C-alpha cells in the first residue's frame, strides 16, 4: 500500500459541538475533539459512553441532533466516493453468511468502482486468500475481523474508523491487529479505534480521546496525559538511597522520592539509568529497579472519578 | 449509479436466491400449469369448465396469478437481508446517498422480476401447449390470446417483486416482512373477499387488479356464492394494469424515501 499524506490543512477528523438525543436520552453531549493523521488514536470510554453513536455520526449513518462531524473538512455525505477517503468497521460481522469472502469483497468493490483484482489484493494482504471461497457463515471471529478490515480498505482510504475491533479476538489476533494498525498509521493514515477494554488497547494507541456519558473527559497524546514515568526501586538500605537521590541535583530540581510502604521507593524526575548510576556511585545495593508507566486504566479511572467528584 | 446496480446484481447472484428464484419460476410456471392441465379443470373438486372452454382456460391462467406471493416474498427477503446481516451500514458507507442504493436495488429486482415473469410465463405456455397437444384438447382460446394473457401475468410478477421490496424497506425485520407479504397475498386477500362489504374493495386491491389482467373471476365468484354476497366486478384489464403499476410506483417510492434519514444503529 502506498504511503498516504493528508492533502489539506484541516484535521483528518473534526468533531465540533456534536450532540445526539434519542427522545429524552442524550447519547452524546456537546462533544468537540480532533484526530490527527500518522498516529493511532484511542477513542475510550465505558460501555454506553457514546463512542459508537459518535462514530456513526462521523460516517453519516446517524444524523446528529446538533453540531458537526467532518472528515477531511467535509461531512461524510459530501465526500466524493467516500470509501476512497474513509474506511469504517462497525459490526463484528457484517456479511451475508451465504456469500464467500471473495463475493462479499467483489460486491463492495463494484459499489466503490474498484477493479475486482482489488478484492484479491486485500484477501492476500489480510491473509485470507485460503479462505476466499468459503462462505462467511463459517468464519471465526478473527477471520471476520480481517474481512471487515479488508472491506474497509478496498478504497485505500487515508482515514480508518474501527469500533471495538478487539472484541472477541484471541491474544494472537490482538497482536496481529496491533501490528497491522501500527503499520497503517505509519503510512500516514489517520486511525481512530474505539474500545472499552483499556488494557487491550494500551500498547496500540499514541493519542487518546476519553468520553464518559457522552461528554469529553480528556484528549491529547497519551504520553502527555500519563505524565513522565516513575521509577520503583527496592534497596535493603532505602533510607541512604533516598538521601543520595534527593541530594543528587543540588543546583537543579531535585528528584521527588516517596516511600511506597512496601520497602520500595518511587522516584519522579530521574529515569532508571539515573537511579542505577547514582546507587552504583555511592555503593548502595539495589535489588530491584522497575520503570512504572501509568496504565491507561489508572489514568482512565483517575480522569473519570475526578470528573464525577467535581 | 451503474456501479451500484452492478453491485446489487452481484449480491443477488452470490447467494442461492438468484438460482432459487429461477427454479421457483419453472416449478410454478411449467410445473403447476402442467399439473393443472394434465388433471384438467373439469376434474377439479368442485369441477371447473374444461380447457376447451374460454372460462376454463382463463381460470387456470388466473390460478397462476396466485403464485405472485413468491416474487413478492423474494423482494422482501432481499431488502431486509441487508438489515438482518448488518450489511446496511457497510452499504450506506460506500453509498451515503441512500436513495441511489434503493434505486439500484429496485432496478436490479425489477430486472429479476422480469426474468422471473418471463420464465414463469414461458414454461407455463410450454407446459400448457404440450399437455393440450398430448391430451388432444383444442384450447378454448387462440394460442396468441393465451400467450398474451400469460405475458400479462408475467409482467404482474415484476410489480409484485417491487411491492415486496417496498414492504421490506418499510418493515426492515426480515421475518415480519416476509410473513406480512405472504400472509396478506396468500391468506389476507382471499379472506377479505369473504367479508361482506369489504369485498367491494377487492377489485382495487393488488390481487383484484391482477385478476382483472386475465378477467379471472372464478375464485371471487365462488367466494361470493359461498357467502351469498353480490358478485365481484373486476376492473377492465387496462385499468387493472394501471392500478398495478401504481402499486409498484408507491412501493418503490416507499423503498426510496424511507431509508433516507433513518439512523442505522
């Protein structure tokens, strides 16, 4: 697949004051965020937070009550041959069970005006060549997800929207999906992936958009939201090590050192190498040294509970 | 637009529906007509006029019109299958101007209905003429008239297929839509004929309009005799054809307009 570059200055995906009400229920409330190309963005929130509704509004399947959702600066319905710009996967299985994988792709290749050879290219890209002539009714979850992706990629789109793609995937399937989406983002595409299973998506995403009860909680690069990692260190001589670390930068900003209560120290402002070098220089024994990254789950709980409290 | 029509034809022939439709046309056309002609209407219970009379010939041709629930059910099945298998979202992602998708479907199924009607009428004609020749019966109408009546029935099948598409687009639930279509055409309409007063409506219902095409009043007359109501007067054939066309247009309009703004969840 060729490398893809955005052709205009507008953000690939732009959601602005988007609201959707179903009767008295507000599924999405005044939601505003943008998604950048070249990275994988996680669209996160608990079940029922409004992720699917938002993604369906982005693709014109659901009409917003108010606000706008645009892709490459245009509402979905105004894109010329939209499957050339956007690929989207919503349902774990969206095939006629009596169609073969090749039939399914050829129906949509015809719809988008792509040559039939495109169907075979994608079957091969997604490792489905062997299953091309099997009826989709016999497919496993992993194969269905691959066929969904193949359908979404028929038009070689530069924006990809995936709603809960990891649902039902086994660890091997998850690993494959991660690699595949990373590659697509690496080609310069915009990839938005929704999930409520945060541990599954943590290793995949660069940016996150977190929503809860239809409202934005946080958005931005994951590393900025998570903050710099801390270092956990275990030493039989913890008090001396703490003193060494605190005194390590007399003229600058000294590292913050806290006792964790189980004999370890949590150090902010120094990386693992820095801690190890100082301990070695002062001959303080170290029995364990771990870089502690904030998990998406911790951040998510922190963000959503903070929001509830306020 | 031609992309969408091409896609719908592929969708139709990728499943067994396309082949099933042709098989049904042969079975109901050649099979049913052959069987009726072999047995002979004079041997029906109650007996009907024989094939050597115009009334007898019109009666068994009219019976063929009662198989219209088959293309109607196929139309309903085809449209609702997109909702049942959740491909509607994918389809509308590829073609956000939803009315174009429905126009493509109507075109495709209109052509399929025409093929169904042609095969139905063709095999029925073959069976009828072959059986008549074998049994040494001289038919109650000239061959040209018989063919013209069969052609009308064949064309009516296009209308029924489109009515099925309209009902499917309206109801979206596959089981409900197919049950409604078959239930109404196969049971509902004949039952309506039995209700005094309501049966006056029969000539303007799809079944009555189809019967008008072949001036087939045998069933309606039998019904009204049974319940002692006044005989049903069918529309003239041309008016019946016009009315059926109206039904097809109305069903097509429903199919095109309804999905336009509905949320696909």
